[in-house]
C-alpha cells in the first residue's frame, strides 16, 4: 500500500518527465481545486524554460479560438487572407490546461487528440489551408464524479494518470529538480540509445498481463523509461527504468490482475537422490550455471510486471476475485441528455452555412465579413483609408447553425403475465424502480407500460414523479395471458408521440418474448407471434431506439428474434439484476 508521500513523489516525478519529453503527451490530474493541485501545477511550470507558453482552455471553446483561422481585422485592412493562430499553435513549447476535462465536447477532444498525435494543427477553414507545427503538454484536470472520466481517445494519448485526492497540503513538498537539470536531461535524451528487444518484450508482456490493450501505452512506457534514464544522466536504459515506467504508465491503466507465475514442480525421486552429482565433482561445489537468454528475459519480465502490480489501486485484487474481471473503461455519463437536434436560433453554436437570412435563421455578420474580406481587391476595392465601402455579395452570406439536446423519455414495457412468473416480476420491479430513481435524478421523463391478460395498459404516462411510479409498480399484479403484440404497438405509438414533442424516446422491453394473445384479442399463438413481429418491424421503421431484455430463466430464442426484427439491442438476463439492467439502459442512451 502506498502512502500519500509516495503518491506525491510519483506525481512530481511525472511532472519532471513531462518537462523533459513533451512527446509524452501530458497527464490527467484527478483532483479538486485547492493547494495540492496548485502546488503540482506550479512545480511543473517552474521546470519549463522562462517564457514558455502556459495556456488555459476556456469552456465551450470554438474552432476559431482553438484552431485559429482568418484574422478579420487584418484581412479587411489589407484585402488579403491573414492567418490568426489558435490556442493549439500558441501552446507550442509549453503547456495547455484543460479544466473540467470530463465534460470536454467530443469534437474538442478529437482536435486535441489529433494535435497530440500529429504534433501539428491543421487549419482548413475560412478559405485557408495551413499546417502549423506544435508540441505541447496537455494537462487534463479531471474534476468529475466517480463515474465521469475524460474522453477515452484523449486519455490514451496522455502518459500519466495522476490522482491527488488523498494528498494533504503538508505532503505536497516542492519539487527538487531545476530547469538546469531538465536541460541537461534533454541533452542526454537526445543521445539515448534505442531500447533493445528485451526491454520492448518486458514492457509489452507487462501490458498484456495487466489487460492494457492499447498499443500506445507500451510506447509511452518506453518513452518514460528513456526520460527516466536521461534524468539520471544515463544514455541507455536499465531494468529500474523499465520497472518505474511500468509502475507509472501501465498500472493506472490495468483492467485485470496479472496471473502469478506457476511454481515449477520438480519432486525428487529416490533414484535422483542416490545418483551422484557429476557436475559438482568436475566444476566444484560453488559453481552455478549461467542463466540462458530465456531465463534472463523471464527475470526482466517478472521484475517489470511486479513493479506495475505493486502500484495497482487498493481493492482491485478483491474486485477481481469476486467478479473475475475489472472493467476500468470510460463509463457512460450519468445524464441522459437525449439526441442532438438541429435548431435555428437556440442551443450550442456548431458553425455556419451559406444561405439567406430570414425569420427562422439569423445572419452571422462576422463569418460573412470573413468570407468577403479576401475578395475585396478582385471586386474593385483598394486598400487604404479611402477605399470605400466593403463589397459583400449574396454568396458571402453565412447563417448561424445551432443544436440542442432533446430531453429523453425512457419507456419501460414490463411483462406481468403468468409466463413471467411472480418471483420474476418481483425482480423486474426492483430493477425498474432503480432505473426510475436514477432517471428522476437526471430529470428524464419515464413511462411504464404493463401487459397481462388481454391487452397492454399505460400505467404511467411520461412523468418525473418518482412517488407515483413507485405506487404504480407496487400495485402491479402478475398472472394471465401474454398480449405482447398489444404492448409493442402501445410502446411504438407512445414513442412516436414523444418524439413529436421534441423528446428522444428509448424503449426498454422486459419479457420472455412468448406472446399468446393476438392484436384482436384472440388466443392464437401463431397469430400472436406474427403480430408481435409486425409490431417490432414498425418500431424499426419508426427509427426508435429499443432494447429487449429476456427475463426468462431459460431463454429459447424468442426474445432474440423480436430484438432482431426491431433492430434493437438484445440481452438475456436469467437472473434480473438491477445494476445490469441499468447498464443496458445506459448503453441504449449512448
């Protein structure tokens, strides 16, 4: 178990390594605002050369500020295109801070990841096509809850994942390295020998044992090992560099516990005990056989893996023992924000388009001027104070574009028939109630359709009232026939109605898939099954997102057939667990 001082020592070591080699990408810093986080950032800044850029990413940054583009004022004054650099180019040779990285827009995260990967930023907008070299260190400040993380594509390109939540301000001692030490280490890094095959094998074997599937992680670990050697003034890697690199880079990415090596079994037989030791007589009792190349490689692999294993988070081994695996991938966001819908005048700004302004869409004056500015000389305008009015044509008009996230409506369709069995219905109620409680917290509309007997019934119209939902669930009784087709038709109609109100409907159907009541109320199983398939096809044709959870103790394929017909997700849960049902709904929301 590592203490706060050990964690802080690793954190400031990571800061020194980032200053030595910006090619490591950067780090995610999971810590709330406070003196500890400020101390780490100040330590990193003190290691940079004087005057190195230090930029902060503003919330909701647009492409104009992030990537750069046309300098409108300079273009209007000169009549030609003038490039204005963005934050990514301005951060070249320094650090870019991304606050609230867990809430980064996917487009911004993709642009950051592309700049880190390529070492350059491409500007292909406003009639310009430029490529600007940039090499910066990205510090992603992770301030989210336990189930919130920055985008996974960005995390893969950052060498270090640092957690400072358990560090007290008294443990945050100042960093001992100096800019002179960093400059000397950078010189040694430039002369560093290429890692040999044994080092590459050891890092890759440790990554495989820990369940680290991204190939970027071993590459970053080897770069970290080289920076560690350079910091010590060496020009070649040794075993301690590889072990420390595995502990810093691979351990935070582990998704499973490594399997301990099996003990070799070599029982001594009586014949072996009586047999004289010829090799000892010839070479002497103190002689030891030299390890072969395979044995030396195995020892290095074990050393690197053991170093990474020692840094695994507390509790990971217990989770592995219980569940057989540990998933540490980026979880779904807690909120069900709904689909992104285009909007004329409200929502998040997503750019512009050519068009004529009218009552439904407004003119973007700045983008219109940017489009017209480079063409002024060709249109007869001359640069200078007396050049006359700006010449703008209809083709230059740019219209604002926005998008809004619609509200979600989760429609639960619950099988209350006799085939579902009373105890199965009780389990289903518990799972649905948990989802209803979470939906209430996320301010999501919830609806409940139950079917038993001769027809389906809308027990709960779309609402946010948790108390009402619990009351309806408590009063839901089980038994009778299975009017599955009627329930699917009712869910499709409700989903279409909710979408017409601007919401995003999500259908969650919990049944065994064996309907026996047709739409006309007749008890004919063959006709009931055909009606259910037709209803599923209507759900697919309407473009509704759906998931079918087969709750039968022994799934027979009926549910999978219906899920395929509706183009939805199928999950078989012989034992209904609230957490697993919640995971299904979150995947559907995503």
